[in-house]
C-alpha cells in the first residue's frame, strides 16, 4: 500500500526509487563507448547515425532518471519542515534521502556535461530537439545553467554543511530504518561533496539574500526547509509521468473514478494519460502508462486469487517506486483513461492474475530491459501477466534500439488480437465517460496517431 499522505510511506517510496535509480545512473566507467564516439565525432565534425543513436539512448536515460530524482526531492521537500513533520529522526532520514538524490543529480549531470564540454559537436548534438524522446531544444544548456548557477551552488553548499554537522545522526537514522545502504552511498559521496565545496569557495561566489547569509553554524530551519526550494525551477520545463498532481487537478474527478470502479472487473488493463506529462522518454505515444486491475476483495475472492499484502487495494502498478499494490483513485489520478478487458475464461484469467501478483515488490526498471524480469516497467507487468496465457500473445517492438512493449503498442496489439475489448474510456473528446462501440471508436482513433 502506498499512502502518499503518510510521511513514513513517502520516505519508503523515495528509498525504493533511489534503489532503482542508483545502479543505472551514468558514471565515467559506463560511458566509455560514448566517450569514444564523442572523440571520433568531434574529430570528424559530425555524428554517424549509430553513434547518434547510442548518444540519444544514454542521454534520454539520464533525463528520465533526472526527472525521477527531482520528483523524489519535490515529494520529500514538505517533510523537511518541522511544522509538518515534528519527528526529528524522520526528518534526518528524509534529509539523507533528499541529499543523496541531489548528490546523484549533481554527479550524473557532471558526467554528462564533461562528455560535452570542450567538444562543441557533442554539445550541439545534445542541445538538439529530439521529438522521438520528448527532448526539447537547448536541454543540455538548461541543465548546465541550473547546476552551475550561484544560487544552486549556495544551496548545495549549505546542505553539505548541514550533512557535515549531523553526519552520524543521519547515518544512525538511516540504518535504524533499514536504509543502511543509503548511509554507505552518502559516505562514498563525501569526497565528491568536498571537491564541490572547494570549487564553490574557489569561485568566491557572492550570493546574498536575507535568509541565506553565510554563518558559522547551519540553522536547521534555514537548511532543512529551504534547501531544495530551487528544485521546482530546475524542472519547470520538464513535466513527466512521475510527477503527480492531486486528483482535484486532473480531469478524472472523484465521481468519474467511482463510475469507473463500478464498471471494472479483475484483469482489466487500465491505460492512462496525463495532459501535461512528457511521454515516457523511451516509450512515446498518446498512451504512456498502463496498470492492471486486480479487483476489490470480494471480486478477488470470487476468483479464488491468492491473498495480497494490501487487501484493501485494487490495482497492481509499476511506477518509479516499484511494482506495488495501489488504490484505484491513485491510478486514476489522470486526465484520460481507457479500460481493456481480456476475453478469456476465468481459469485463464486467474492464471494471469496470479502471475502478475507474483511480481509485486520488484523495483522499477529505468533501463527498460524487457529481457529481464527482476525489475519491471508499467506495461511489462501486463506483458508478463498475459503473454502465453491461453491464446494471448504480445510481440516486443524496437524503440530507440531496445526491444520493448510500450503501453500504446500493448493496447494496439491487444485490440488487434481480438482477445481484448474496450470496456470504457474517459477524456478523449471532452470530459465524458463513454462505454460500448463509441468508446471503442474513440480509443482506436488514438491508436492510429503517430
């Protein structure tokens, strides 16, 4: 269960996100091919197509990870305020999570910038717009500007000062909550923190505003509450599926959610869209996200499904914090959705749902490697649940050099197979809930768009 209002649940969600992001962040040793390509391209004066694809693949992965880390920082930010979160131990843990996420952002940005700095051909290539990945023009320049700004460096310096003053308390708080690995990550980052600090002092940045004058002792309120205030401007132009608004901000109202709930059956595939969300960086399309409706407790009992760890939830969904059981209103906190129903007998449906349930708890796969099952993306939950069950099969497609099954391709293949049917939809032509043939027609129109 993922309660977005519960500070402990939010901290646990952030921990799961960092655990999924950390192994795949760009590092110097993982960029050897890109460095070789960059050197050759700079000497040649341009990128060859295969070099271009490799660079785009790496850069779009970085942007997706960056978005998720910023989203995590923004989610944690309110918990740094002692008025909202009076638990000192929890605030220290939240600070450790947020500071580690920021350190990951700083270090990975440094590797990407270093790849392009001194190589105008590379910088120009990364600044190109790439509609396939939702990358806007001058994206690298924007990243460099944000992370090299005096204001941002001041905030980062202040965070380091707070961490330095409370290092052991933070480590103890993390270890006591099963996040000892995070304490190790922070410890490993200390040489990097110190080098950034020396760079900050060397540049003699003179940034002064009333609340951020340099003092001998870091103030808790000054650092904890204001530390990540700048993060909003850093991602103002990069909206994405992981950044959640409240349900009141979406076109799917509580009433529509209740209407949809009354129509859903176990096994239904819920495909969703945010109006202001940048489509998944690897999986572009009108429909960027999918989840699996397991049914409420009564519906699951009728199918004789195995008990789940959060019996009050209804949906299995993979997001940046992993493959978790979630409440339907969280899944439908969107602007448009359609529901695809499998047309198979109950014994096969039970087999598919039991398969799906077995994947609960896995981390999110930011690399989008459908060949492995240890980490999953949203559509992969449905793929691994249904493929090979009775007559149902799906075919992976090549996107950005990877064999994947984006939510949009999954929906298209499902409907073309004749083994799934549109049950209902909302938000495709106005704020209207539609069922039957009209719903099918509207959904098919979205799948014809390229």
